[in-house]
C-alpha cells in the first residue's frame, strides 16, 4: 500500500515553482483549466476563464485567490512562551500562586511572497510555584493562547485558539547568577476564512466579477522550550543584569481541505514551522521603599537572533481539480536579527504579594512590528 501511494504521489503533476502564489497560479491556470473535468463548480469557473477575452484574466484570477495569505498562518508562533518574571526579592520556602496576561499586537508589512496583516497574540497564564529550597523554584502553569490575523487587502482572517501546560524552573546558583528554563505543549484549532474576489473582462467592455469565501478549521499544536542564564549586580538602590537565552517553538498546522469557494476551495498540506531564537538582554532597575512595600521601576534592552524558520516551499491544489495539479510557491525569508525594548515596574507588597507591569516593543525588524503589554500577580501562601 505504501509503495502504491508513493507511486501515485510521484506521478501527480506538479507545476514549475514561481516566486509567489500569484505568479505560480497565473502561469499554471490555463493548463489546469484545459484539463478540468465537468460536473462541478471548478469546471464552471474554468470555463468562464477560458471564454474570457481579457488577456490578463489568468493573473487577475490568480491574484484574487490571495495565496500569499497562506504563509502567514502560524507566524505569531515566533513569540516565546516564557513566563514573565515577577520575583524581585527572595521567597521563603513553600508554595505561591501566580497569574499573568500578555497582550500582543502584530503588524506585518507586505512583501512579494507574503500578504500584510494586522494581528494579535494574547496569552493568559495561571499556575503554582514551589520553592524547594533557597536555590530552586519549580512551577506548573496552565496557558490559554489566542492568535488572530486580519489580512489588510482582503479582510480574510486566521484565528487560532490553544490551551496547554508549561513547566518552569529557576535555579539561583548565587546572589548574582541564575538559570531559568521552561518547556510545554499547547494544542487547539484555527478558523480560516479566505476571501476570493476578482473581475475579468468576459467580452470586450463587459466586466464579470466573482466573489466568494472559502473556510477551514484545521488543528494546530505547538511545543515550546527555552533556557536562559543571568548575571546580576547590585549597588545601593540600583541593580541590573545581563542575560543570554535560547527559545524554541515547533508549530504543527494540520492538513486541510477548504469548504465553500464556489469551485476555488484549496487542499493545503500539513506544515511544520520551527523557530529557534537567541536573545541577549541588558536590564537596569532602581528600588524605592514606600510604606506598603517596595517599588522597582526597570528598563530592558534586548537583541534577538533567529537561527531557524527558513523560507519554505508550499504546494497547494484546488480541491475539485481532478488532475491534482500542484501550485508551488515560496514563503518569505525570515529577518534574522532585531531588537526589543521594554519598560516596567515591579511591586513587592506586604503579606507575600508581588505584581509587575511591562510594556515591550520590537524594533529594527524588516517586516514585523510587535507591541505587547504584560501584567501579573503573585502571592505566597
């Protein structure tokens, strides 16, 4: 059976790759439609195309499919999942509870291979920590993540929702050196809506417009892990530090077949998106004592380096295309380096309560801007 399947896949025609989805489909559309089998909506769309007098009909129809939106699915997965730090002084041995919210906004500029979008990546995290001894703090957290992409030119959208668990550990080797690590798994599903629209000249001077929507709800899962080491210094009320870290995420988007589309529904294969990002951070803070506790304003400057997440080839086909002709195109190359700046404040209160607020913003990235606000609370008991 596996041998027969391999032979069937090998014999399926795949068109020559173009740089982007519009170019690849525009080149292949005449051959695809000339071989279309009658009896479905795809055949009807092909007959409209083949009968049109518009010399640019193939390009207009290809552009209207919005294939450049497909690579954007899963782009938000490059954000690391590490729990934000709330500790600003040593804890006693025992249990503590924590909760945090991270609200992120993403803006992707358009490129030749990928469509522009406005997006959000929001997380809610809650869990327990246990201070095993003066050196080791262990944690277990439940996480809910929502990622939404709204594509600027078409109003298509991609919404993902995932739930999972994260395990965390903090090891203080001394007052000046610490190591943080985490790993976890999240899973859920996405809701994809692809708006298809175009106009072609059916006969000279007579425009024929087409508009439809294609839908899909594939499963999505993500494995995350990371580790970082920090060196801290203290002088009077001032403190600061330098940290080095590595974060990795592996996102799996299940294969799916779109419904709707009036003949232009797509079959999209399984995709695996891996990001491995190195980080270098510099931080500074000052401690102020007040009647009810301690206030610690802080600032952070960071630099990021992407070591993975390369450009990939994506091959899709029309669901109702009996010839199974593939349409192959590339995703964009990643920006391999950028920076991040953050400002915030930590509060240490009486009776074992702590809180933090931090605003972060990405800078010097070639196509993706990100802003996020994180807030959290922690209580010892």
